[in-house]
C-alpha cells in the first residue's frame, strides 16, 4: 500500500512530462529528425535510435537466464516468508510483486552474508582518508599521478570544515590540477554525489596548459567533527568515491586544445566510462586488499574473506539490476521515440501506460500495479532525454576494458598510460575512436551486450538460504 501510494500516477507530474515530451518532439521535427530519440543519438557510440533499441532489448534477452535464476532465489525467500506468516496455507508462489523486490533482496543479503559482522571488522579500513589515499595509490601505479593534500589559504573555501584540497602531481612533481572534495553533510548543501568542473584544462596561447579545477560534492560525514577525515564511510560510499574520483581524474588528465571538449565534456556514454572503470578496480579482490589501508596502521591488510563477502553481497542480483536499468533506458528512449511521443503529446497515451507496457515486457514475472508511476519520480528523463541508456553502454565498455587490459594485471603501467592518453582527448574524438585506442577494436552493440550478459551470468550463482 505504501509503495503504490508513493509511486501512484500523478496528474500534475503527467502534464509536466507531456509538455516536455511534446516540446522535444516538436523540436526534433523542426530540425529534421523523425523523433527526439533519433536526434539525441548524434555523436554517441551506438550512433542511432535503432541500434540503441536493439542494444537494450539485447541486454534484456541475454540477461534473462541469469535474471530468472536470481528471481528464483527471491521467490524461495518470499515462500519462506509466507510460510512463516501462514503455517497451514498454500505456499505456491511463482511471481513476485514489484514492491517486494528490494525487501526480499535485503532479506537474502542479511541471511547469506554475515554483513553486520564483516562491516564491523572492515570498518577501520573504510574511512574518508583511507579511500582517497587508496585511490591515489591506484592512480600512482597506473598513471604515475599522485594526489597530495594541500593546505588551505584563508578565504579560499566556501565552508570551514569537511572540505579538502587535493593537488594532482605527476612523477616530476608538475602540478596537473586541483580537486576540492566537499564531504560534509549540511542542510543548505545540494543532495546527490557529483563532480563539478570549475575550470577546464585547455592549451594557452603560450603553449602551456591551463590547470583544471574541480569539485567533488559528496554527502559523507558530519563536517563539524574535528575527526571528519577519519570518519567511517560505508562500503557503498567508498565505491561512490572511486566513481567520482574517476570523473575527476578524467578532467585532470585532459589535454585538449579547447576547453569545450576537455575531460568529462564529452558524449554521455563515454563520460561515464572512466568512473565505471574505477568501480571495476575497486571491486577487484586483489586491488582492494592491496590499496585500501588503515591510515593508522598501513601495514595491516583487509582480510580476503571480509573483502570477498562485501563484494559478493554488493554484486548479488546484478542481473535483476541490469535488466531493470535496461527497462528504464527503454522507457526513456521510447517516451521520446517516433511512436509514443506523438501519442503522448496528443493525449492518446499516458507515460504510465507506456511505462507499464515496457516493464511487463522486460520483467514479465514481476507483478505491478498499472497505476504505479515510477517514471513520475525519475528526474533523469529531464537531464538525459533519450540517453539514460548511456550508463549501461558505459558500464559495458568499462567491463570490456577491465577484462581485456587490467583483469590479469590490474596495475599494468603500460595499459594505465594508454588509458590516461585516451582520457586526455576528452570529447575531442568520437567515442568509438577512443575505445579503439584502448581495446584495439571498435565495440559493436553486440560486444557490449555480451559483456553485460557474461558479467551477470558469472555473478548470478547465488545459493539458496534459509531466512
Ligand atoms: Zn558518474
């Protein structure tokens, strides 16, 4: 009841969305495109609407086996719950309701992994200081670039505590750029972890490079505490720090002539690759135990068992997550597409009907209320407009780079230097050209789908548990 009330179709949201879709559709027609979804794909890796569509359906189809395996585990958990609720009832369950998905996954994780105990054992390793230091160790080995904390000058900072200034320097101690990391939680601060560019790198008229200045805004710690640097961060937040620092490094490594294409100023599908790749490094057992060290006792290593448990729990239900993301991507594409957009604009179809139809086709075993309208709270439709799927393309590309170049030798300087060179072009080349530099080939839509499906199959081997 709570879920369906929270996500209920809302007429006001619907009229805003209808207005947005209709305006975008008119704009695309005015500029000679069949739909906004066609227009949005210019300069992207997959290049056109039809390829994006087949990529997303490909992800759904190829992950279906792993998706059903994970679902079977959740159906088992659900059956055990109803058995406990109703000892003499019929416990034949073959479907799951959308509102139970998150709850059942949580129950599974609680029983399958001893998260509470592992979190306690590993928590001294996961502090704000240990994570950025671990990231610096990684970039030093990969690119020869270190992050060093710089003292702040009075008046330099917008907030007195919970903000750190990191200077990126190369092996000759040349300054490459500055990252301000704002981690304090304050009522007036914007919610949501992100990376802002204050100043881009570019070539100056005397041939030197303008030094980039970046801000990472994360809600991690209570900034009022004098010990905020050593505040514990959750496993998930540590992973997010690697992601956001991955964006920052993309900007730091930028060496484009013009600032408009420096670093993260590139097509959306490419801009999320460096950050996603850093998550692959973070998720590698060997890398994690090697670089994440206690700041007070750096000689101590996180135990392999603890790291493995944290990672296994984090990556359980990857197939469900992937298919869900593909479904959201399909909705965002089709709502701007040639068939649905004119119907929505003229009031012949609602976005709720379209969303329900896509969810039923992509996740047929999940029961949902036709009146449930997740898309009314999905702000990505505004910012990404027919390109929300870029996240999946970026993840698939990062997965290919990880598997091909780093899986067997994560600290390879040769491939680290190559990847740094690729990132230095920012948006100066087409994403396919850049990927070819690191992979040796231009990945097709099929290569990307394969990468995601291989990953989800590998991770979908969950054991049944008693909850
Ligand atoms: Zn990102």
